[in-house]
């Protein structure tokens, strides 16, 4: 029976992949569920196993299946939806897939599939070379925190390793709340063993025997996929009291968030894991020294941890060899919003924003001109096309009062109202503030009110001056990145799109 | 969507007892209570407090901090619509206005016949297929008015 591969990725399901899988099974195919390759304009994308390799068809609707099968799809036959070998599709061929190499290819419930596709090589090497050499390798790779802060991972691990304590923890931050980002979700649904392997390597490196994955409740499919992978990992000896026969103990428990954006901030996440309101902690002490339950804790983003198996398996130099400036390795760039080729593009740092939006993304989905691009989630700046020469790396975006965050790129066409976007940023901050510090808790509400006065055309100059001042206060006075960075979208809207802040209502002044 | 059990103190106590020994048990317990009853009933707060050696005020503080925990029973179906930026870029605001008109309710409200509760959400990770939503946990992508009507068809 011919094997066909149909994604169970939540975004593919949102486009009807489940019905496609059912129909294909009824047509006599052996259906294997995978993650997504990350080309969502082609989803649901079905791949058929043929002697010449896999052949892709997409976007396939359930109603297309009978016609496709009649056209010889199960032997790779011709059809208008036939896309050829997926690896040859330019969007995929142009990527450097280190972390997402297996996503969309393997069966995410099968540990055997994972191993056959190169999985566990990294952990086996880490067990062979020991903790100190493992940390050296991660440090030498130049890997930095992919959650957005960009802190060197090796240094964080070394700090936790050097701390003396009875218990230590590895925590994976899967509270991926930034709009425009879905890399954690795709990985947990498409290649969850990569996260498990990365956490086991971290556990070995710092001497932790317990890991937690804190997954947001908005991701029910990722939660279920990761639970299935945890069971398979325990059954296969990857987790438990004797990891891969090494004598080392390591196990992972998944915890589910409850709809609080702030819990993506690492210290809030730790408080939430401890069973409390997810409120930000002052630093120091660093979590690496005093983290979960007061114990040394490595807390890393899902993608950071999932990047580690490649680094150990292929060597630090292979990872460090790609990238730009001080941003080494690859980043899964997530193209979202009003964009034709929405999806995930893993590449070394160094593309320009223009290349990302116009070449990879192929412009807007609506066909109208691009007006603004928000990079890095709700705390990221809005960039106009005039800044499309900005290089995608941590430092270049910071130099232009922006951030790359977790790698989300949200495109807006020329119908966007940037005053409304600035107001939304303040509204979002007010709704999601943990309430611990005043600039964020009160400043966000005052920010909304000030913008509403600008919207009404009242004392515009004075109110814009007040808004600038408020943003300064929030930026420098907030305890964490929520209040500290919300000025980025607000001020970038004001600086790059000042015309939207001068309404016809101004005439009433 | 699975029917929820009516409030039952014994059932709640047994749910709590099954989880209270886990480290940082508050969220797992609140999730389990919501799974059982569809919301976190006020009557459950003192039981959780006693089990975790916390004050009622502390447990109330935890339960109300998180958007996900409901304090009132949901409708038979729950529709989440994403209000975040990637969905805004694809016209989510207009879609939401139409959805509220069609259902005759605002955010966080339930239709008079108890069929549908409407909840805003900030990002479902479906930003590449915006605007997005979720009906009883089933993801919905590239939503428009017709798509939303089709999805809601089975809820009445």
C-alpha cells in the first residue's frame, strides 16, 4: 500500500487536513501523519512516497482527493496540484534547516523514525564527551536565546552547572505568545523528540534530573503531540532513570499555562510553574542561580533547546559557520499576517528585511503594497519599506530601535491604520501586564487614554509629547520586557508613520 | 464539546486530591476543575486553599490572574477568535464585528440559548493562516464570514 504523508500541524488542520487524511485512507492509501514543512499557502500539502522520492500535492481539499487519486496521485501522477519533490520547491530549497530538518518529514510519534533521521546523535555524543565539553561545545557554537533576549546559551548553562545545589531544573519555555510566531508549536507538533533530546543534553550538562515544559493552553495540539512523544521517549529509554543506558536520570513533565502572555517572561513563568500568579521577579538573582523552587534552573526557549542536538551531533563549527556578525547559526523566520508565502523559513542570520518580505514572502496576500512590517511580536517595532535594508540579526534590529524577538514577521498592507496599531499595543500591555511594576500597569492605561485624545484630535502636539515622555518612562522604568518594550511598536508607529497621528479631526482644534 | 458535570463538592475534592501532591499544584488543579465543571466554581476555591495550605484569597488571586480560567459556566460551544496583530493584518477586526452581530453577543458573553460563548484570544499560533479561530478546540484558518457561518452551523 502506498504511504502518503498528511500534516497534523494545527495550521494544516485549520485548513482541513483531517478531512483530507480521512478521504485518502478511504481511497486505500496508508496515511502517515507528520508535522508541517511550513509552506502554508500549499497546506494541506500531501506527500506521496514513490520510487523517485516523495512527491508533493497542494493545497489539497478533501473534495480534491478523489480526482487526485483518479489522476494517479498515489504513483506520483500528473495533476495541476502536483508540486514535485518538496525539497525542490524554491521556498524549501533556499533554507538551511538545522533545527527543522525533520519537521514535516518524520512521524512525530515514532522514536524509531526520529533515530533513523539522525536523532539522538547529539545526546549520544554529549554522553560520550561529558558535561564540561558539552557546555564548551554549546558556547563555541555561539547559540543565543531564541526566545528573543539573545543571551548566550553556553554562559547560562555554565552558570547553572557551577551552582551547587541538591536539585537543578531544566525548563523549556513553550509559552509562545507573540503574534506572528509559531515555530515552537510547529516543532512540538512536528519533531517533539528534538526538544526532548535538547533538554536531556541540558540536564546532563548542568546536572539536572528533572525538566519542565511550560506550554501555553492555546496550543492543545502541541500539548497532545508532546505528551505522546514523552510517552514514547519513556518507553524507548530516552527518558527515565537510565537515559540511553548511561546511568543518568532525566525525566520531563509538561505543564500547561492558562492564557497569560506575561508567563512567556522567564521569571513569571517560574512563578506560574510554582503554582502562583505569573508575576515578574526582580533580577538578580538569575534563574540559573536561584530559579524554580529556589534551585538553579536553566530556562530556555523551545527553539534554543531544540537547536542543541544539531550542535552536538555536527559540531559547534558547523553551527557557528552560518550567521551574521554576533548572531550565529540559524533562525526560524516566521512569515505571517498579510503575506502571500506565509510560513516558516529557517536560515542563517543575515537576510535583509526586504529579502524576507518581498523575495521569500512574495509580497502581500491581498496584492496591495506593503506599508508596515512588525518584527518580533507585539513588543516589536513597525518597520516601513524605507527600512527594508535592515539586516535580520539581533544587533542590526536593536540599532534601529527594534528587535527580532522570537522571529515573527507580520506584514500589513496600505490599509493599516498605524494610530490604531499604536493604541492596540497599549491596550494589549494593559490587558497582559502582571501588575507588579507601576510604569507597565499604570503607564499602559494612561497610554491608551493619551492615544485616544490624539485620535479625537485634542491637543495633538501636547499629547504626542506626553506619549513620548510616557514611553521613555515605561522603557527605562519597567521591571521586564513587557512594559519595557511596548514603547517599540508605539514609538515606531509615531516616528515612521507620523501622518496617521494627524487626523482630519485635527480641524476641530 | 464534552458535556460538563454540574457542581459536586465530592467530585471536586477527589479531583483536587489526585493532584495536590504535585509540586506547584495550583494550575494543574484549576485546569482539572475547569475540565470537569467547565469553569472554576467559586465553591471550589476554599477546597483548593485547604488542600494546598493557602488562603482563599491567594487561590482566588491565582484563579483570577489567568484569562483562561472561567468563573461562570460556558455555553455548549466555545468560539475563540484571535485578536492579535497577524490576524488584524488580515481583517480580523471586521470579521469579529460581524461575528458579534451574528451571535448577538459581545466578548466573554454567551448566547441567550446557551449555545455559544465568544472568547477573544491573543494568538493561537495560526498566524500563517490568518484570521484564525478555534471552535471547541478545533482550529479554524483563513476565516471569513461564510467560513464562520459554516463552522457555527453545527452549534445550534
